[in-house]
C-alpha cells in the first residue's frame, strides 16, 4: 500500500475519480444511453483502474525488490504472481 502521505493522497484521489466514473456509467446505463457513450465511459473507467494498478504495482516493486542486499525468494515469487495477475 502507499506509504507516504502524498502517495496515499494520490491513490485516494484516483479512487474517488474511479468511483465518480462508475457512478456516471451506472447513470448512463439507467438512462438508456447508446452503446458508444457507454463504451467510451467504460474504457475511461478501465484506464483509470489500470493507472491505479500500475502506480500501486510500481510502489510495491520498488519496496519489495529494492531490499538490501537482495529480495527473498518468497518476495520474488509474490511479485511474479502479482505481475501474472496484472497482465491477464
């Protein structure tokens, strides 16, 4: 998880933006908007989630793999599992 106050603030800001996008998407579906605007909002939501995932993954990799003198085999395995799930 984000460690610094700035990183936490940035993650929370992204999460709030994602929540707003999800709510807008729900309203668009309820209102019966056409496919194009709904798909565009869905793509924006997906991009926002991927951006948050990339930021958190970056922080995790820096914290885990930057250990001195070297990361443990368990830390490497956990990181590889995260990468595999992220790349699906």
